């Protein structure tokens, strides 16, 4: 059995990856290490929790007592665990430094003494390049992160590389664009807007709505990580981009059309502070390994709308019964709708 440690495997991308990996690799045993923060949910893994090839461990990556033995027993580490929401990092960045930077450091220290380890995938993000007005970021471009989330991810990205350069830890860094698909926490724009539209609630569109994101289906992301595990070179960085650049206002209108609700639900609100205008990735390096996204954005978005329509059991309790989420929503959007950032 190949022993694979997935950190953050109860989150959005991590849970999709665990499910994908168990299906694609009958010879893998996957251990999920997850702190179960507000974003980590065992419901995301309910269909694999009983698998004899999957073990769930609740714990903080920054707690070496828990995380180091798991890293040291692994053949492969795929490190997804992070604080991930830009707006939350603008309110309070401490947890981002704790998990994204310090937690990554703890895992990397353990990886120095991991006899079986052949790959450590550091899951980074396109946000580390900062806002890209024209063209597309290449892996060799300078990193210019502009918010506390992306700065903490950039720190982890380069820290991981330093453990390759210094100690030969077999690190490969991936930088993906905005993901969408099932099990994404309803604070991120696509699930927030779909679920608000389903309930006839306003869709709070930041600024002029012309910020651009490049959308990548989570399944295409999982296949890319798998291919990079197989063919990627230690010490290298690989961009993973969907090739679907869409201004937010167009995305919002598409969601409303798919849900069957009027554009009068669009509520322009005060902009995000330091809002990156555009991200775009050059994916030639990954394509040369043999990867292409298979999901067409229009179809993937329609399927995602249908997933949220069919699974209110998953998001309804978060939005309607979780006082922490409700407090966050109030704090985040009450002032915005009153015109303050
Ligand atoms: P998510 O917020 O849905 O999930 C993060 C998971 O990490 C949660 O299950 C959470 O409980 C866990 N976690 C947080 N702190 C932890 C800690 N200290 N110890 C152990 N577990 C902890 O995030 P996601 O959207 O699935 O993103 C996964 C990774 O992919 C992150 O590293 C993120 O930076 C990166 N990424 C995300 C996107 C995107 O569009 N969502 C794009 C590019 C890169
Ligand atoms: O209510 C909203 N209104 C709005 O207009 C929200 C939540 C967002 N937006 C805009 C801001 C962005 O331009 O939509 C765009 C997407 O926002 P998010 O879903 O918050 O994603 P983003 O900030 O682009 O970051 C995401 O992609 C890169 C993930 O959250 C990161 O973890 C990943 O690294």
C-alpha cells in the first residue's frame, strides 16, 4: 500500500481529492489530517469514512505531536490544510499565519526526517502572483501577494521550496486558480451566490463587478495534482488554471440564469480592501506533462448549481443554524451593504 497523508482533507478541495484518490488508486491508503475548523466538515467525507483504505485523524498540522508521526509514516504528503478566505484574512490574519505559514513549517520539519517520503505537494495558489492586469503568470514570475491570505500562502510556498533547496525534501509546489464544484463552503462567491439565489436573497457583488477570476473545476484540479505526483519534478512549481476567465458580474448573471432568478437580486456593495483585479495563469508547463481540463465551464457551473439545489442538507444548516456563520455574514455584509468596506 502507498501511504498518502492528505492535510485539510475535510475541506472543499481536500475532500474531493480524498474521494478521487481512493477511486483512482486501489493501492493507496489515505490518512486525512484535519483540524475541523469552520470550513472542515466530516459530512464532506461521509461516503469514504467507512472505507478500510481511509483513516481520519482530527488534529492541527501545527501540533507536531500529532502531525509529525503522520508525515514520517507517509510515502506522499498532499498539503491542502489552510485558512483560505481572503475576506476573513482582512478581518483577522492570525489564524492564517498560524496554519498557512507556521503549520507548513511544522510539516516540513517533520518531512526532513521522513524515510519513505517521495513527494510533498505544497498546495499554493495563483493569488501569490498578485493582481495581473494583462497576460498570464508563469511559474518563474515574481511573487507579489497583496493580502494577508496570499502573503501567508506565498510564505509557505517559498518555505516549502527552501526545504527542497536546503534539505532535499521532495517538494513540488502547485498554484491553482479559483476552484468551483461540490462541497465548497458557502462563504466563497460561487456557493454563496447560488445558495442566496435559491433563497431569493441578494447577491452582494463587490465594487464594479469587473474583477476577473479564472475558474477551475475541482475534479480537474484533483487530476492535475495526481499527474503532478506521477510526473512532476521535485523543486518545481506547476500552475493549474482552468482557462475560464470570467468577470464577476458575468458570473453572477450566469448563476442567476441557471437558478432561474432575476438580475434584480444583484446588490452592488462596497469593494473588498486591496481587491486583486485579475488572476490568470499560463499552464503550458502542466499541459506539457499531459494535462488538460475536461470540464467546460458552462456545464460545470450548471452541474454545481444543481448540486447545491439538490443538497440543501449540506449548506442549509451552515447558513441557518450556525451562529458563527451568521455572525460572520452580519459582520462581513451589513456594513458593506451600507456602503462601507
Ligand atoms: P477549505 O477552507 O475548504 O479547507 C481547508 C481545510 O483545512 C479545512 O478542512 C480545515 O478544517 C483544514 N484546516 C485549517 N486549518 C488547519 C490546521 N491548522 N490543521 C489541520 N487542518 C486545518 O479550503 P479549500 O478551498 O479546499 O483549499 C484547499 C487548499 O487549496 C488551500 O491550501 C488553499 O490555499 C488552496 N487553494 C484553494 C483554491 C480555491 O479556489 N479554493 C485555489 C487555489 C489554491
Ligand atoms: O460576496 C462576495 N462578493 C464578491 O463580489 C464574495 C465572497 C466575493 N466576491 C468577489 C471577490 C472575488 O473577486 O468574487 C471573487 C471571488 O471571491 P472568493 O470566492 O472569495 O475567492 P478569491 O478571493 O478569488 O480566492 C479564492 O481563489 C483563490 C479562494 O478563496 C482562495 O483560497 C484561492 O487561493
